[in-house]
């Protein structure tokens, strides 16, 4: 980036150093930009208006703007005026590349080169990169036999953006007119290298030829030329045409043949690799015993001992004068040997039981089954040594065990000879150059404690912790100066005690002065600034900067974030620090097409469009359309299932998000949605409008308040109460406390959540002679995760809900009589609408049950068939011991229990099922394959019995 600076003055006098130190007021700033909408720098510069500054400080501040990668050129002039100083700034902001297109006179796929070019969509355009782009494209074409190319790059400015068109006029095809082969054995050249001729008089394809050479080297190895070498180069054969001469060098070396007998656990290719590695490690000189040992070692790694390997070698030459070595290898494979005894000698601190527990804690599969595994025994000696070091036995020795195998290879024992020696106690930790108050804060947090055994394994962790704690006190640039000093740990003459001596250079406290944001062409500066929550003249600490970076990353606006603190000036006690936040912006916006399948909804397809960083303020909006089609109607009641009517369901949702609404950490969101959905006893069209306020008290604790108004048209209802049009309005306060280590794939911590919906005519809920909605709906969802050893996590989910109707006025018929429900009870005007009645589905599904099975009351009828005039409840429990196979797969057993209730809560009558689950982890959740089996199958009112179990396919889990 070429930058130009100049300072001109309106009066003719010399600005000396004393004048540079004089304080002036910036009374006016004039900005000239080649592009009218260069807002990012304009906003930053205008922030200087009215401030007091010295000329030196002003120069430094203006120079900072040149670090912004969005600026292509900047110059400024400073004038002395009566009211202070006036600044004229002229700068040119780089345009953002919106599109890069290729055009060529030949059909060429340029996608292979696109990712290597400095011209990328969404990045700043620097025309100085044209030469590099031309060079890269030329190389790309030459590798494909195309030379004498003409490359032109055309610019098409579009306001703040620029689109580029790269026109490639491909010249002459470069051919290979001559192939010269240099071989260590000319008699082999024609047969082994005959495939090279196909490249002659053809367009030069360097990538294809490299693949050919790699395959040739592999073929030669497989033929027994273990130490063959193949390389190539090119030279220009004709200056006028640019055609090439291909030069190939081949060294064959000796030829080896191996004939194996008795192979069961290995195949021939695996043993050839072992033999080749032996030759390679020994520079081609290997005895028969070396080969036999290599094969024996391979078997021992599988836990098979006592293998017998005999080798007969014959050396000669064939007709083509190639020296060959034939090896006839006869193998009698050994067997796994039980490790019946592990005696320990010299152990005093650890007893035999502790040593056995330690041995099996991290044992290999063979060792865990009490078979001999020499590799693990060697590893265990290191593990045991570490355990002694942790407990202060600094000079202990745990050599590899002596392995004794019985002559008949039926048993073995491993003898450990331990030398514990003396235990070292930590006598003191001495801190130099930091306050005693800070020392008292640090000591309790260290692993090594005074009066306890010295844990040398954790010394480095303690040093890192000490330095971080000092820096967290505001001494950001503190360091320990004697880290390389041998006496950082000083032992007594008999090594029974030790002192840790730490010498600090704390420097001065780092106080925050100014924040500079660089690279934010499409984002207002305050969006970044408000995430750096450090007060003016407040201390700068590593945690504050890490938290700032995490908050910036969570915005989702930047692909790269770098926070750099720099010392601006210093006083006797403090450093004044400027913080530079350099960001690289992402391309904003998202189009998503998501097909899928769920066992309850059937096939589904959704399309989402999202607009991020609206108005450059990190506002966002989205539109989502989704449809699904059920292939089976098992979630509907008997009448509707029997009729077999099927149609598309779907939703259309729009939403808007406004972060930092009025207050810090207060977010406003608004959603408008239409849904057509099939329920158990009816179908419904639902129109919903719901604004919401969310407030994050901390990273763990958050509150929410949502207003929701729904207009519902219910049709094809089996029950009379479910037919018609209803309006529900209410507010829902909520609170969540999240201590999980990862919200997507948690393995430790817990989540507690409560929401309490209040629907009432005050909030525009329906209130007429048909229905009056006045109820509350309380739901608590809680999740717990506890890690145990060997990649296993215990997961528990506890959910509970209660809803209660407050409108108890009796429904009166036109003749003055009280209307009766189908069960013979008096009807009230108020009830809980069926769409709000609890059902165990979605996140509350009880695996192993169909929707129609788990949502039956103890009487046998579905809860949706009952008019809820008083209270309803649900309870749901899920327990899973999960085993993480790797970073992408989890298997688990599960036990689920749950039930819905009307008027009376009876937790002892929960329905339950157990089963197994396979989960595939993804960045947005998990893909779950679950099969559950009921612990008790009930009889149905219609006759027959519930199903044995059920398969569930879902996305996301607790």
C-alpha cells in the first residue's frame, strides 16, 4: 500500500519542537474522498473534532488510519487558524471485490486457480496485485501445456464495490517434442518405462506427468526395486515455439523378491512395507536377522509372541544383468501370552493395590485383558515415573520392566525394579519484585503448596498461572526473568527440600486509553467498540482482551480478529495503552436449502434467507419457508387416521433482531409467522406475532420477556371444543442459567431454564361467549452432564410443566341451563385451548413410544380429547450414559420416562422405555438414530396392545 503524508501550514513560520508539544483544539476537519460513501474512515476522523491535541499526537493518530487495509492512499494538511487548527484530509478507500469472472478464447476450467489468487470476493481490491495474478495464471496454464498467453484484467467499479473480469487469450500449445531418458540399466528402460512415450508430441501436462511418475515409482517398488528413484525436469527445446524437452532420470537399484509362507495375521503387502522400512532405516544394508526381527516386532505389536521366522536368501543376476535377491521367508506365527504376574520391587510409597489400579487405568486392550503387551509395559514405566514425580520423588527411577516368558510361551511375568529415593518437600516459594498482597492471592491457586511434596510435572503449569495472575492485576507486560536459570528450583544439600525462586519484571500497570478499529469498511466502528468492555483508564488484562475477542467472534461478522495492545506513552507508575482491533469482514447474508426427514413430520424441505449486519449496525433479518409431508398418520386420532387425508403442512416466518436495544446486552427481536399444522384431533392455521426482549446479565445468566399474539383457525376437528377460531394473547417471562462447557455438544456442567406464560384478556386473549382464555403455563427444563473416565459422559434431563385455567364461570345455554361436557361434568367458558395443552413430542418425546401412545391419560383417552378446565401437568425424564467413539460419533444407552396428567399429578405412574442411540455430531447439533423398547406394554381401549418399541430419527438432543 502506497501512502502519502504531507503537512502544510497557512502561515510562514517554522514549527519547532516546542510548538509540536503545544496543545491545540481541532476546530474543523475537511474530508475529501474519491468515493462519496467512504464512511468507515470518515466516521473515525470526525471523532477527533473538538478534541485537544498536540501536533505530535495528531500525527500519531492520523498515521494509525494508514494501518487500515481498506485505505489505498491518504494525505493530510494542517492549518493554524484563530480557533485552533484545521485539518484537510484526502484519502482514497479501496473498493471491495464483488465478483471475479474469467473469460477465455479456449474452454478452460479456472476454478483450480481461483483459490490461489489474491483477488477474492469480499476482499479489498489492490491493483498492485495484478502482476502476481498474471504470473499465477501463466504458471497455471503452462502446467497444462499452454504458453505465450496474453492476460488482461478489466475493472468495473460499482459504487463501493468493484467487479473484475480476467480475459485470458491462450497462445500456442506447448508440446513435448523430445524425451531424454537417463537410466542406471538401459536394458530395463524400454520395458519398465515404456509408458513415458505417450507424452511425446503431446501438449505438456505437468500435473498428469507428475501423477505418472508417482505411479511409476510405486510400480517399481511393487516389482522389488525398493530403492529406485525417478525424477524429471524440462528444458526449452525450441525458442520460437516454446516446445519442451523432457528429461527423465531413473535409478533402478537392486531387485528384491520376497516369498512368504505361513501368513495369517498380515498380508504380503504389509510385510513388504515392514521390510522396506528396515532397508530404508539402515541405508540399504540389512541382514536376514534384521528382517526377521522386523517381522517379529510387527507380530509383537499385535500381542503375538514366540513367532519363528526363518529366511533363506539367494543372490544372482538375470538375463538383463539385473542383480536380484530372492528371500524365502517361512513364518510360524506366535500366540498371545497371558501376563500372569507383575511383581514390583523397591516400592514403598505406592502399595501393590494402588500400582495395579494405576496399571489398568490406562491399559491397552491387550493389557486390560491381562495379556503381555511390551509396548504398554514400556509406556507404563513412563506413567509410573510421572506419578512419582507428581509426589515429590524427583530423582526416582522406574526403568522398563524385565519381561520373562515361559519356555512354552504359555505365560509371562513383568518385573519392575523401582528406585524411589528421597521425597522432596516444597519449603518456600519466593517472589521478587511483586507486592506481598499479590503474593497472598497467588499462592492458594497454585498446584504446588508449601509443606507439600514438590510436583515438578506441574511446575510449568504453575509458572504459567503465576504469570497470568500477575498480568490479570493490570501488569499486562509482566514477565519472569529467571526462567532459564538453573536455580529457579533450588534443592537442599540432601534433596529433602526445595525452594522455588521467581524473579519478576512486572513493568507498569497497563491502562486503556484509545481504541482503534481497522478493516471495518462494512461495519460501524461502535459495533466493535461496544464489545471491548474496558473503561477509559481501566486496567488491561489478558482475560479482558480474550473476552473481547470472544464477544466479537460471537457476532458472526468477522472471519479474522486480531487484538493488539500497544504502549502509547508512560507515566511514573503506568503505561497508557492503545488497543488496535484489526478485523476481516465476512460476506454478509445467507441462502440455505435444507431437505430432511423426521419420523414425526415425514419428508421436509426448508428455504431460508438471512440478511446480516443491516445498516452496518449488526441488525439482522431473516425469512424462512418450510413444508413437510407425512407419509404415515400415526400421530392423528383414530377417525382422522382412518380417513387417510394427507396434505402439505408448512410455515412462513419472518424475523428481525436488534442487538443493544436501549441498553447494553438488551436485545430486541420480533417474529411474524404463519403455520399450517396437523395436531392429534384437528388441523390448524396459526398466525402469530411475537416481539421479545432478551437480557444477558452475564455469560451464564439471561432473562427474557416475550409477548405473543396468536390467531388460530382450527378445522377438521374430532371434538366440538376444537372447532372454530380462537385468539390467544399473553406474555412469557423466562430465565436461563447455563453452565455447560459447550451448548451444542455439552460434556460437563448443567443448564437450568424456566418459562412462565400468562394468557389473559388484558393481553388481548379471547373473551366472549364462546371462550375466555385466562391461564398460565409453567415449564421448567433442566439438563445435567457429568464426565467420567474413558470418554464417557452421564447426561440427565428433567422437565416438568403445569398449566392452570383461572376462568371458571359456567357456560349457560340459551334456555338458562348449564352446558354439560361429554364426561357429564359442568362446562366452564374458560379452558386451556388444545393447541396449548401439553403433549410429549418434539424435545419431550419419550423414545420407544408413538405420539398416540405416550399422550394417553391413565383412563386410556388421549389428553387432546379432554377439555382442560382446571389443571394439566407433564413430566419427562431422560438419562443417558454416552460413550464418545471419536469427535464425530457417540453411542449410548438411554432410559426415558414421562407422562401427561389432568387435574392430578402422579409421578409414580410414569411410562418408561429403554434403548440405544447412535449420534453423529455436527456443528449445529447431532443426527440421532434411536430405538426404544417399552418397559411395560399396555392394552388399548380399542383392543390389542401397544407396540413393542419404536425407532426415532431426529436432529439435536439434550
